[in-house]
């Protein structure tokens, strides 16, 4: 007869510890049934056995205590497997939701993406927050700066799969409410430390390498990696190879991907030139403006279907004689009247010699009158077609001026129009810009142009005086560019660049942003600090991991010193005792140890990208066994 012994089991949710009389050949399932009856009538269906000493869940019900290695001095916990966590999404919103902490992190990501409505969950993973205490800053000279506007986001009454809930900014003190039991509670700002709402801006590529050490191990449960109830974690795109990015079904996926790409530019995770940065800012500006217009924020295919249906119905009504052809003609968009009082000075006159007049736009010409009646009192006419428009704004001093180089009988003359308020300035600047492009001021597109001009003013608002919002210049551009360049010049350049994308829908602008992001030289490169043992190199070096290759990089210039493509890899293996990875290539073997992260994280990046490259059929499901085979390795 098997020897009986006592097993100590704690139920932390109710604060009770019980002692069970068990034998080594008792199965885990039997123990759970016995515990459920011992602790009393309650729903214990979500509870499982957790062994704190080994940091593992006893999940297989038919495995015995002896097979697991549990003895009389072992202590286990009977605790819920699903626990509430605060999850920061790629768009920087925060969701409080129940997540299975007993399953592998890979499957927990799948659960969250299914609830939110994001396809291709395998491209994403969970990441720890960059708390200063979580990185070896003192030993490794890591300098962390937390950046991000603290903005109030919208209140989402329902978290519907596929619906665009993105807020394009950090939500603090807002609600994100779901329809299922796994999502449905409120996240309030006072519950979370400030730095957890902020994105991390690092100053060197070494810092980026240490941040990559914050990824969770996909083959282990979150609970075994130290995550406890009410902890704060991040969900981000980890593998930068996006299969089947379809605008018709991936609206939410595109929205989150756009936000992550935007902040990777703003926080300088990816380097870009000044010209590229201005193009990115112009597209971001268009996404802000498009969200305010139903005709641009509605998915393109829905808008086309709606317009096609309306046109077909109108044609049918005309044929049946129930509607006149005139009534079926498209509605004429009324022209906005751009007029009012302004101060004007011309040529080399000082600002003190400005005169007040009444102005109105007629097509592309600005007419000046001595009085509002316009009854024969016209005293000036300025042709704005082809004019050079330069906004001159100082929000601190309340200065709102428009400088225009206009054609005056073959000669170029500068006129300066001074407005009293930002709204008045936006109206006149929009009219001047449209007229300079040969469009009648106030015609179709005027409202969008004016809204862009209002955002332009917000860009120039000093950060210390900006209201809670995300549209200061610092949120559009890489931070180093904001510090070095003249704010007025660069904001004007963004406004000029925006004219070329002003007609794009919200989805088109986001996709354009993502495509330009993918075209950057350093796109999708994750950095690790390694030391090569074969061939031996005495100094630590940078290893870049991309979707199709490994790169040895110069730590100072990030120049590519050597490249190894996955297609030339013959095999790889890991010595877990000394934490060394060895890869056999066509050009010879390389071996290295990782200094900035656990070697398992680096191994998972390489195996994960190989797994992503194997996805060919867009209709084929994910093969978890193959993913774990390529990324899990074997740890003795």
C-alpha cells in the first residue's frame, strides 16, 4: 500500500491553507477535486495548482504527484488561472482584462487579440514596462527618458472585435469597457504609475538593446515569469513582417500598427531623415483631420458601396419618372465666404504702420475695401495665384500674421495680414493657401484646410502651455529634430507637405504611413549586445535581428559590418549551461553570448522570424507546435 503523507495547499484568494493526506501516485485531477470539496461550495472551475518553488503550473490532470516531483515538504497553491491585468495596447490605450496566466504567453496573446479583434496574433507579444528599476541602468549606462502627452481618451462603451477603438495617444483616467467577462472594468490614472503611461525614449543603440530584454518568453506562462494580478504589461508588435495586411478586414490591426510605427518615429527607435520625418508628420496630420470627417473616416469599400447604391436608386427613380433628372444631379457644395477685418501692411513698411481694412476673397484674388458695404469702396486687389504664403505665428505673444509674396503688375510685393485670434488666422491662412494653389478660396476642401491650419497653430504651442492633447510638434517628429530645428519653419514644411495627402481617407493615410515606415533603412531591426566567441572578438558588439537576416553592426555608426541571411543557415543550437548560441552558415560558423538580454529572447527572435517566413497560405491557421519547436529550444 502506498505511503501516505501530508501536502500543504494554500488558497490565497480566501486566505486559507489546508493540509491534504495524499500519496505519490495520486493524479493532479484527483487533488483538484478533493480541494474543491474541501474548500467549500464555490465555483472552482478556473482554479489550478501552482508550485511556487519550481515556478510551474501543474496543468496535466493525469500526471501524478510523484511524476512532478512533489514531496511532503513541497508547498503548492490552489489559485485562479485567469487574473485581472492592465494591458497597454500598441495605440497606448489601457485595458483592464482577465488573462489566462497559466497558459503559455503565446496563447495568452492569442486570447487578447481575439477579444480585441486583431488578426495575425503571432506577430505580437507581451512586454514588460520599462521601469527604471527593471533595467541595469547604473551598470550599463542606460539612460531612460519617458515621453508622451498625457491625454484623456474617448470612453468606449463596448469593446467590439474589429471596431476602431484607437485613441492615437496615451489614455490616462479614461474607460475602456468590454462586452465579455474578460474585459469590462475601468482603468483609472491614479492606479498606475506615471512612467507606465509614458513611452520610453532612449539615447543610444545600446539602450535599445537593453529594452529588448523586456520581452516575455512566449513558451512560458506569464505567471511563471513573475506577472501577478493587477500588474501592468504591454502588448506590441514584435515581428515586423505583416502577412496579408488587408484594409477591408484589418482596420483595427492597421490602426494599432500605425500608432506603434508613429511612436517608433517620434521616440527615434527608427532613424529617418528630416525630409522623411516631415512626410510622416504630414500623414499623421491627415489621420487627425480625417477622423473628424465621416466621408474620410468611413472605410473606403463601405463608402463606395453606399455611393454606388445611392446612384443606382437615383437612376431608377429617374427612369420611373418619380424623380426629375435635375433632382438627381449631385448637390453643389456651397462656397464658404472668407471675409472680415484685417490689419495690412505692404512692402518695407513697419508693422506699426499697419492699416485696418475690410477684406474678402473673390476666386483667387483678395479684395480690400474701405468699408464693409463693398459699395464702390474697393481700394486694393491682390492676386494670390502662385503666391508664396508664409505663416508667422508666436502663440506666446499672440502674434498671428500671414506673409504673402504676391504678383503686383509683374513685380513681387510682400503683404502682411495680421489677425486677432487663432480661429481667424486659420480661416485666412486656409483661404490664402487655397488661392495660391489656384483654387477659389472657400471652395470644396476649405474646412479641411482650415482644420489643418488650426492643428498647425497647436504644433507651435509651447509644451508648458499646451492643453491636454497630443498635437504639439513634439508628438509629430523625432525629438532630436524638434530640438534642433526652428519650430515655425518645420511646422510650415509639414503644412506644405500635407497638401499632397489632404484627400486621403483615414485608412489610406495610416497605410501610407506604415508603408513609408517599412521602407526606412533601419525598419524592423531589433538590437542585442553580444560577445562573439567564434570567431573570437574581445569587445562586445551589436547584433541586429531583422525579418530575413542577422547583422553585425558598428556600435557607433550602426554601419553593417557583416550579414548572415536566414536562407544560408544550415543549423543552430544553444548551450544553455554557458548561454552560448552557435549558428552554422554557408560562410562558416558563428557563436556568441548575449549580454543585454536573456539568450532565450534572442533565440526566440531568430526562430520567430523563420516561423513567420514559413507562412505562405493566408487562409492557413497558426501552427503552435511549429512555433514552439523553432523558438522554444531546450533548457536543461
